[in-house]
C-alpha cells in the first residue's frame, strides 16, 4: 500500500526543492478531505487510488503539476470540488489539467460506437492541448489494471479490452515500455486467463532451460567489454507475455522457436561505443544475415533507439543482442515521459512537438471518417502499426505499416501526390501501385494530372491517411455526379411551382427544410434528390399547397407517352385503377410504362393519378404515404409497337455484335437507335428497339443472356 511518505520520498529523488514537497503535501491533505469516506465498488478507499496514480507519475519523474493533478485527478469528474476552488488551492495549471480530464468523463468509451468515437476524439483533443493529459490518463489506467478486482465483474472485461486496444497502443506509440508491458500482460490475463496461464507455464519452462546458457554468454560479453576498455553493463531481458502471445499467433510457432524470448542487453556510455561493441560482437560471434537492425540511425516511430543483432554463440545457441546508451535505455523505458521530466518551465522539445503532431494527425484521421465506426477503424489502424522503413529518392525516411503499398507511400508524402499517383518505382524498377513495399527500399512515385483515386485503391491501401483521403475523394466525386444527375430534375420541379432554385435558397421555409435534411447548398439538394434521399416535389407541395402545377399553368409541355402521344384520352381507356373512378389518369414520364408492364399508381395533387412501372424508383418517395399508392391493371393490350431500351454488355469482339443484331432480327424487332462504348475488355450497347409487348421483351432478354459472354437488362427509360 502506497502512503504519502512513500510518494514524498519518491519525488524527493528528483525534485530537491522544499517548495515542491510542500506543494505535494498540501495537495494530499486537500485530496484526503475531499475523498473522505469514499470507496471503490470493491471497498478500496478512493484516496488510496489517487495516491497510487500519483506514485506512478512519480516513477516517471514527472513535474509537480502532474503529481498534484494525479492526487486530485477525479475531483472535478466526481463533483467533489469546482474549478474555481481548485485554482485557489492548487493553481491554474492543475485546474486546467483537471478540466481536461473532467471533459473526458462526459463521453464514455463504453456504449455505442458513436459514444466510443466521441470519447476518443475528446481524449485526443485534450492531449493536443497538453501532452500531460495522456500521461495522467495512462497512469490512471495502469493503476486500474493493477486493481481490476475492485471493479464490478461485468466491467472488468470491458476495461481490459479497452486497455488492450486503445491505451496500450498509445503507450507503445509514446515509447513508454514501463506502461506497455504491464498493461498488455494484465489485460491478456483478464481477457484470456486460461491461455495466459498456459503460456506463462511454457515460458517459465523455457526460461529455466535457457537462463544458465544466456548468463554464460553474458559473462563472455562482460569480459569482451573489459578487454577492450569499455565501461558498460550487461543484463538479461525477458520478452513480456503478451508480446510472446502476439508473435505466436503471427508465426503459428511454439515457445521454443522464439529466439528472442531471452535477450542480452548491453548498456554503454556513448553512441560511438554502441557501434564499437557491435563490431566486437560480430568479430567474436557469427551474425545471422538479415537479423541486424539499426534503430539508432533510423529510430522507430516512437523514438526507440537501439542496435539489434542476432548471433550464433559458440555453444550453438541463437542469441539476440541489444546495444544502447544509458540515455537510450531511459528513453526506451519511459518514452515521451523521459523528455517530459521536470524542466523548470523549459519550452517543449523536439520529441514533445513530434508527439503532439502525431496526436493532431490522429484527430484529423478520426474526423476524416464518415461515421463513428469508420472513425474508430481508422484510429485503430494508426494505433497498431507494424512498421517498415522506406526511403524517398533523396534519402528521407518514410515509416509505414507492414504490407503498405505504393499508394500509402504516395499519400504519406502528400495528399496531392496520392491523388495523382499513376505508377511507382522500387529500387529503380517499375512496380504496380498496389504492390506491397519492402523494408529498406527506395521508392519513387510517378504522378499525372490525368489520374484520380479509384475505388479499387481501397483494397490495397492500409494506412488511415490513404484510406481517409481516397474515401473523401470518392465521396466528393460521387456527390458531384449525383448533383449533375439531379440538377435538371430539381430545376424542372421548381419550375412546376413557378419557382427558381436560386430564389428558393433565400426563402425562410425552404431554408428550414434544407436545415432539417442537412443540406447547405443547391448542389447538396441536387445530389440528395438524385440519391432519393429527399423529394423536392414533396417539399414544394407542402410549402406551396395552392400552386397550380398543371402543364397549362406552368407552361411546361404535357408528359409524353408512346401510347398517349397526341391521344391523351387513351390513358384511362388502357388501364383500370382499383377502387377509383372519375379521376384523370396519366402515364408517368419518368419510367414510361409499356403495355404489359406491371403498374402502380400514385395519387397526385391537381393531376389525378400518375401511373408508373412497378419498379420505378420514384415510387420510393411515397413509401411513407401508403394511402397515395393504388393498384393499376391493363384493361387491354394493343399490338402497336413500342420503343424499349436495352443495355447489353459483352466481350469485346465483332462476333458479339453480330450475334446480338442477328437475334434481334430473328425476333422482328428493328433497332431504332443505339450507341456503343468500350471499357477494358468489354463493350456496352445501349439499344432502342421496337417491341409488340412486354412478353417479347422478356423473351429477348432471356435469349440474349443465354448467349456466352452476353449480359442484357432492360432500362426503364423516360418517355
């Protein structure tokens, strides 16, 4: 159990000023008053929880503000004090950090996907304002994992999974191995207790077998350092449990096949000595090709710097050796916290700025998601990278996740380079942009203003930035295409009511309708209309109920129809509307139904009954008004020929064209008009043919689709 004397002793090792100790003691007394008679669900005093959080922060050697915040980290969240009172007792800086922490409690990670995404967004946003927020959060999470039994049984699994998927990856990205290993292992033991116990037993068995041999090699290495006049420490390192579990899942191997289960770590004074020791080891032992990594020259994304080499010992054992300086060792254990030690008001250093920038990129990534699930997926991609290092032609290092493609590399350089990427070279050799990149290669991107992102790029991109930018481009392109499709329809509908779109945008009632439907511009309306998300006609009918929208009143031409053109009185004679008589009946021009087509009617205002093909997309606009839908049947079938449009897709060959034309000739269906387009290995024909009835259309489609390489459908065309 941690006591205030333990905390003071811990901080005194690196905070020699009496004022700092006094400040911490004063905060403890205040915290004890606020937490009096308050307990966790398991019965543990809340004050003990705050002391343990503060002690973890002291183990990171953080400044007095962090320690005091740790002692008070939940007082605003629990409503035990207000910000004004905190400012008087502990100062503005502490109050500011506590306010950031309290904001996070308002958006829970548990619950819906939306609440999880909002919690993460708030956490990242708070961290971009002050990096100490995430350090305090991580300390609080580590303390919670150490005392998981204090929580309700139904909460333990959720806390452990949250730790494993979010907090441990953040600790890894910040380079805080001190947090990472314990968080991962305790979460693993909580989520998969049986698997953890079995793996622990297997690891202990292997460690017992190998420890004596590793210690013998360590003695040899100590002698090697002494013989060469280098002051250094040689220690052993055991891989932590969850990293072993993850490696076994990836390799499908067994514990005895993990060569770095035990490793030797050599800690020296200078960087030059690191390379000298590496040379000595390679001279004394046989290095394994391809197993050397220089993380000093090219640090990992979290700032980790160490030389790694795997060698054969004279005994035949395979041993991983890690070589680093004292400062590198401190940074490897404490990560960003090593750069955030008490600095007496010094400005942020390069490492802090880099991590702040990383959190800002995380925030950008989340906000690029179209919905909460997509935001969380993109976030987890960024939090769990298995890195490779790739170089630009000028030697700049680009760090990417394993299996990243040239598409990811292009977007890592700049979004504009990604959007115009048409090809790539890897080590001077042309490769497809979808190809996975190899670690240590030089990659060059070839761009063109004539290319743009395609949907299939999403299959080959793995970085959150590339995926977010590709999706954003595709959404914008789709929206633009929909706007083009819906523009003419919206202008026509507005004209029916004697309005212009430009004037509607200024009308209060219409702007309110736009606000309710999340529309902000004319293009938004056009796109939503084309997508079927809104109906401008229905909106205008409600806003202008007294408008006369007949063709005579608006000056618009009457809707044509092959069966009624020049003979409007024929429409009611051709169809029968169930349960209705005496109303005007007209054929809809949007789908131009033909004799024999399945029909459905819509009751309209001022125009009687509009008769549609049963598959017409415009029927969806009145799905919430079933009283306006009517059953319609044909009362007779005339044999006059009618135009029908067919869409025929086939393999690109002259023979295919001849086969389609020959079949239509056999059916006695002359081609009125047609166009042919090609894309890749296929061509598409749009044909207008004259048929006697729907039965003939079905027969033609059946015969066309029975032909090898041919696919044919009917297009519902406007009259």
